[in-house]
């Protein structure tokens, strides 16, 4: 044991090997949302308050529907990753695992519901 380097002694005692990947996923989704949120606000803002037929006709065009779908998908993935980091920092043990699983199910369910609604409007 005395002949091991510091690195060899530290192997297996560090992180769960997913911190960097998680960090980059958050950064990439942040940059994506930095572009998508203003696009969504400007495309959706003009149609806000209109009647159902106008909204349906508006979302039948590809650009507004794609912008809305991408904003929902990227937003909920960013939400999932951010809340997972929050839970990992402040909850431990079985509680953390249950909360993470609940958050993942909630974010995927909300994203699927939003994408279904946009598809229903667009088609």
C-alpha cells in the first residue's frame, strides 16, 4: 500500500464520474435556452390573447410549432438537471433517490404533455 501514488489511492473515492457530463449538459441547455426563450417570446407574444382558430392556424405553420416544441423540450431537460443537482446537494439517502425519480418522471411527463398539445394544435 505504501508504494501507491496519490492518484491510485484516490481512485474509487471521488465523484460518481458524471459531474463533468452533467455540468456540460447544463451549460449547453442554458445556451440553447438563451436563444430559444427570446424566439419563443417573440413568436408566441403576438398570438397571445387570440381565439382558438387563430392560434391553431398560427401553430399549423412549422416555425412557431418547432420553436415552441424545442423550448419545451430543452426547458424541461434543463429543469430536470437543475433540480437533480439541487436534490443531490440538499437531500441524502433514500429521500434523495425518491425525489430524483419523482422529478425525472414529472419533467418527462410535463414535456410529453406539452409536446402532445403542440402537436395537437399543429396537426
